[in-house]
C-alpha cells in the first residue's frame, strides 16, 4: 500500500519514509525528476471524478432559491450550497486532463491532427449543436405559446452559439450553462492549432522526436498559463467579456497533471499548479480555485492508482461518468421548468417540498442526459468510429519518424 504522496508522484523513487538526513539536493533532484513513462488507459476513478463534478454542477443549477422567494427561511441554505460547491472550474480542470490524453501518441509513428479534430472535437460538437437546436426550439415554442415571453434571439446570437463564440455576444443566452462549453471548444481549437503549428515546425526541421518535443513545448506554455491564469482569477471583471482567460489556469493545470502522471513532465508541476490555484483562491476570496485544486490532486491520485478496484458507490459514479457530457448538455432544460410546474400545481414553498423538488430536478436531469447519450452522443460516436480508425495515425509524415 502506497502513501497518497507516492500515488501522486510515483512510487518508483519515493519510499514511504524518507530518512531525515536526506540532503536538500536529493529532494530537488527527485522533485524535478519524472515518473516512469507509461500509457494511461481508461480508469474508473477518473470517470467517478468526472461524474461527481457533473452532479455538483447540475445540483448547483437547481433553481431552488428563486422558487422559494426572498422570505423563505431555508433559502439561505440552498444559496450557500450553490456558492460553496464544485462548479465549472472543476469541469475545466478535467477537460484539460482529457485534452492531454487526446493528444497522446497513438502507438504509431504518425499523428493526424485532422483525425483528432474529426474523432474528438466533432464527437463533442455534434451533440452540442443538437442541444443548442433543441434549446432554440423550446425558446421559439415558449415565445409562441406564452404571451410576454422573451423575444426570439437575433441572427448574431444564433450564429455565435453554433460557432462557439457565445461569450463574445452581449444578448440573452439560449441556455446559460452552455458558456462553459463555448469556452471548452475555444480552448480545444486554439490548443490543437498551436500543437499542429509547433509540430509542423519540428517536422520541417527534421526532428525525429517531434511529437514528444511538441508536447514539451506546450507543457512549458501550460506552466506559464497556470501562473498567468492564476493572476487573472484575482482581478475583478465587470460586464460582458471573453471567458476563456478565466478558465486558462484550470485547463492548463489539467494538462500538466496528465503530462506528469505519464512521465512527460516533472513531478513538480502538480504541486505547482495546485499551489497557484490555492493562492488565487486566497487572494480572490473565492472557494472555486480551491475546488479545482482538489480535482487536480484527485486526478493525479486516480491516474497513479491505475485500475485499483472501486467501492460500490464509486462504481455507480464511474458508470455515470460515461453519460456526464450528455447530462451537462441537457440539464439546463430541467431545473426552472420543474419549479414552474410546482407553482402551477400549487405546491407549498416549504423546506420539505424544496428538498423533494431539488432531488426530483437532479434525477430528471440525469435521466434526460442518459436518454440524450443513447439517442445522440452514442450514435455520433458510432458513426465516427470507422473514419477515426482510418484517419488516426495512418498518414505518412514528410519527416523522420519517432518520438
């Protein structure tokens, strides 16, 4: 049984107890060393973390405080939960981790950026576009059926939603929770484009280890982004703004964790990222960077733990992790509609009713997400699979191969 520190940073060189006479130089050498290289396969613990983050976001978007009203005695409890719970910052850290996983070497001498965009980004984009379309259909139906409902969106807003530029347009959202997906797609496109540019430069220079060197360049950039993004989190912002800079530290931290656990970056990047996020939380007075820190450390522990057996509750979470993207896409359709229905039925605004509606909202959100997964996301993935196998890593590169 390894200690948590051994799990995070690798048991290959760290023992359970270090002699007190160990010289500082040896600690420095160990901290700037790397874990033994290994391939990271799908791990149940990481799926469980992903599901837990998704459930916290869904629960936080429950709409209970607004339904209870200003005079309710239990409203402060729900408001406190909404404030002090993991949110999109944890979603971004997990996404950065998976971005590192998606840009890993595929066991072949080549790497197709086009194949990556086709197999990964399109797999996420098509379900997103379907969810946006459903949101607009609901909006239009409500505008037609309900007198005084907010007016339909203009063409600029619609185009921005479909082109992942929603946060740059100052008009009402179809579903506000989509902002984080807009930020995620922007990060994926920019990071992958930069990856391609660096890789092409190394290919042109004839570097036989172009993929590993490209990863090293982007990892160095991620270290800088964690520091810069941590500073951004401490600066107050007002009005409409580009939201990607506020998520940069979380996305970059997730990338660094992945590179550390597979031996492509020094062990020190994990405590570095965690320390910057903790400092940003303290300086800004927000608990959100602290939650992201817990996820960063949790991802490192889960990745190093490997295929360790899951207890039964974690198995359910790991299974739910498969559906987490679809749950996140569709949960915005549920929350406030449940409470409008409760008003129409004349439900009393009591603590018991609020808790029951809260649980119902989460359960319906998860159920809708599971249905969306089977009807849309799973079918998109099945349709992309033949093209993915044909395009991933089979195209020859005009340079020596390796790395």
